[in-house]
């Protein structure tokens, strides 16, 4: 079977630009692997390619959900499998590109069958967290599911909430369910290119430049429109993403404009660090430093020869 290509890397490292250049030279179709780009209206803050670029290099799995709809790794796995099959039926090759590592892993390795989200339980956990803080809920998770608590950060509200929700719905630990028989792994051979950086300072500079460009493009107005349209608050699944969450806090009067910028840059650097740590554990056929020369030529040879 024709291999599926994975192009992975941390935020702001230049994955989309490289993928588009590869598509211009090879018979590839691009599939987005991004938990924010799936949402309509999350355009600027997600780094979503603009209309002109999308018309020239369409991306599958972009703009497929409304911001108030949850989207899970299981949803991605199902829809990515469909996209891969549709692309291969045309004789072209799928190139999956993005920074959401859990989605890549769900497609490659499969997923444990887990219960669907429960709106009432989630609302109750949100209300409890508002009173006591997510760290208190993380401590509770440590008693119910020590393995999950060990890998989930005390500030990672979304994953804490999900782990507690699963335990309440099933009576079993999330880590126990995940260790059981999984939904099937990807049946296609996979070839992986991971973009890294030799210099963290280089990546941090790109993160800062990109965020200021987003502000100039109207990120604050975008978040304000989402809030007005959906009655959005921090519980809205789409607005938990880095950048959106901090701008929403600014619009809700929790801090000033400059503090919002500082919070966003700090959170994005932390995100990049976690992604790089994750990527070091991922299998790869080729790793390239994005801050060095000749990245495109090496990536082109990799994509051409992958078989």
C-alpha cells in the first residue's frame, strides 16, 4: 500500500509553509492535524491558512466543526481515515501536517474505546473548578487514577476534566481503559518527518513575531466576535486553545492588554516545549532542524523516496 506521510513539529516552526511547497512539487493532498483549525471562525489565532492559500493548496479537516462543538481524537481518527482513503482513491498521496501529537498517535496506534462526553458532568466539574481550582480536581484524580494524574499537568483543565468524566461514567480509571484493546491502528505504512529546531531562541522569536502578526490581523476582534456569537466563555471547547484563552481573559477584564500578550507568549513557549518533548519520543524516518538551511530540499527527497 502507498505510505501515508506525516509532517510533524511544534507550533510556529513552519510546517504549513513546508507542506504547501511539497504539494506544489509532488502529487500530494494535505490533511490538517490541528485541534483548532477544525473550527469555523478560529482563523487568525489557529494559524489557519488564509482563503488564498487554501484555494491553492486545499486542506482536508479544516472548518468542519462549529466552535461550541467538541472534537476528540476519536473524531479525528475516523475522519482522517476517510480522508486518506478518498485521497488514495484519486491516485494522489496524503500528507498529514500539524502539531496535535495526540491526533497523530491516535491515527497511527489506535484508541481505546471511551464513552462520549456528558454535558452535565462537564458543567458540574467546571463549576467545581471555578470554586476550588483545577489543582484540587487534579489531586482528586491522583487518588482515582494515579497513572493519568502523573502524565496530566495540574493546569491542564481539559484533560483533567475528561479523566474525571470517564471515571464517573464508567467507574474505571481512564488509564485502565486506555490499556485495553484499542480501535485498530492505521493499516497503511507511515513515513514520518519531524521538524525540530537547533535553537530555542530562534523558535521563541518566531512565536513572538507570529503572535504580533495575529494581533495586527485582528485576533482580538476575532475572539470578541466568537464570544458575542456563541456566548463564549472559557468552557467553550474551541476557546481553550493557547492564544484564544488568554485573549478571552483580556476581553473579560481579567488583565490588561500587555499582560495578555505576555501570558500568551509564555503559554505558547510552554506549548512548544511540551511538543518538542513529545516529538523526541515519536518514531521518525527523518528529523530536520528547521532553523538550518536546505530543509526543503531534504524534505522533498524524503517525500519523493518514501515508499
